[in-house]
C-alpha cells in the first residue's frame, strides 16, 4: 500500500514572502508520479505541479517549485512571492498504479496581507 | 464549458434513502473515478473505471455502486445512505491514467445524510 503524509495541517505566510509545504510518502515502486493540487474555497481541484520520479530535475511552474528527494521520499512545495490568491488547501498526491491517486490529508495555507 | 460536470452540487438525504450522483465528461477520457473528501483525510478513492464496461474498487468502496455504460458517464449510486457517507464527493477523469496526464476534477457534490 502507498501512503502520503502532510504533517502541517495549517501554514501561514506574509504576502510576497516564500513558504514551503511538506509532504512525505511511501511506496514500494521505483517508478511513480507525484502531484500538488490546490483547492480554493470554490472546492475546485487545480493541478499545481507534477513530478515524475525517474526525473532527477525538480519541477518548476512559475512561482511554484518542488524539492524532490527520492531517497528520503520527500516532496515539498515551495511558493515564492506569495499572493492572496494562493490561499487554499494544498494536497500532495502519489500515483504508481496508473489508476489511483493517493492523497495526503492536506495543508491549509493562509496568506496575510 | 468543457470538462467534468457533476450533479447535484448539494444534497441532503435521510438515512436509508438511495440516490445517484451524476458525472459526465466531454473530453473523451478513458479513465474516470470517484473520490470522497473528509476533513483531515484528503481524498480517498471509491471506485474507478478504465473504459466503458470496466470498473474496479478503490480504497473505500463499501456502500457504493458504479457502472460505465458509455465513455462520457460514470454515475455513483448510494444504495442505502448512512450518516458515515456524509462527505464531499468528487468525480475525476483523465486520458489514460493519472500518471502521465492531468486529472480533471468536477466541482464536487456536498452530501449530508441525516
């Protein structure tokens, strides 16, 4: 079985500053995919960033980047220049079966003006 | 708008009642799935389908049925609602599995069982 753990139920950041959300996972597979999803109050699930495990280079999407440590099974999300619109629930997710996403419990990010 | 459409957005049921949550996608995606979201537990997979006529169980399938008669539709049936099924339900689809492509989610259905 695969598991995903987000140890920070809530985080806060000052607008324009940087914040890092933590995620650890466990899987017996060597090839898998990791994702960060954002869920604003509208409930819509929005893909933020994706990382393929066989790629050593950390994924980056504009202000969002990841620190992927395969040996440590760690997959943190860094948000730079935080904006008010970044306030949301963030979910880390793992897929190694092709059909199933396993989600962490989520981190609620608050952005202070 | 193209994407994944779930209906209804809100529903209140009495214990023992049955209902069907509807999910439709117009992107010709092979993969569709249902998740439930509970506080502190993220989203958990209920059932999924890799194509018309093919379904399989996820992590928490008890109390739910699915069928996939067409590529576009993937309804979720609650046979006899229980308070433990109070949750937010999401339908998702993707082209060939979540590993390679983005999963598109519906807006969710908030279900309350009293």
